[in-house]
C-alpha cells in the first residue's frame, strides 16, 4: 500500500526558504503571490495487510524518522491500495 | 486563497534521497517500509478574486518556478479560500 505523508513546519516556526521563494515570485512578476511555506512530501510503499496497519506504520515512521516533532507537524494525507 | 502544490520527481527519475530514507527505515526496524520517494510541498498564499484565478496563478508559478519540468511533475492538490 502507498501512504502519502505531509511534513510541514509548525505555524510558529519561521520558514526562510518559503520567504525566499515568495520574494522570487514577486521579483519575477507574480505579484499575486503573498506568501509561500515549503514542506516535505513522502510517498511510502508499505507492505501491510490492510489500510489500518499501513496507517499505523506510516504514523510510526513519520513520528520517529520523517518529522522533527519539535518544529514540524506531519499529516497522513491518504493511504492508497 | 491558499493553494497546496505537490512537486514530485517523475517516475523514471532516480530518487537517492528517498532510497536513503527507505534504507534508514529498514535499519531502524521498520521492515514493512518497502520504498520511499520524497517530494516537495508548497503552501502558496495568493490574492485572487476566485478559485479559478488562484488556480491559474498557482499553475504558472509551479510551472515556472517551483518545479523543474525536465525531471519533476507538479500537481495542484487543492485551493482553499
């Protein structure tokens, strides 16, 4: 099964990379862009018997490896068969 | 409005970062993880009158700035008010 996981900086944490992208957008004529925050996306192939088991593995891996819980949040977007 | 954009490597392009993460998962006891591919996630704040306009800006910015169309695909996941 395939899990799709988002890892994003917590709202209170500054995102200089996103700021730089937003500045670049403005400088290149995309004035409608008011702000950007960048996060990470993980597509995880999991061998699991059902969706609940796959979700469990995805949550464990996200919490322990993919996200830094001090400054980042993770969300399991969806589990695909 | 807020646009959520995924940028992922095309399926044919090798992802050494994802491979390294998958190896780390296995080494740390998460044997159920068979593979990982890493991508990027962008939350873009756009000043636009409606969803269609916001989608247009998001597509333009994604195509010209956020994704490298030679090796990456982008997808506009959703537009939020």
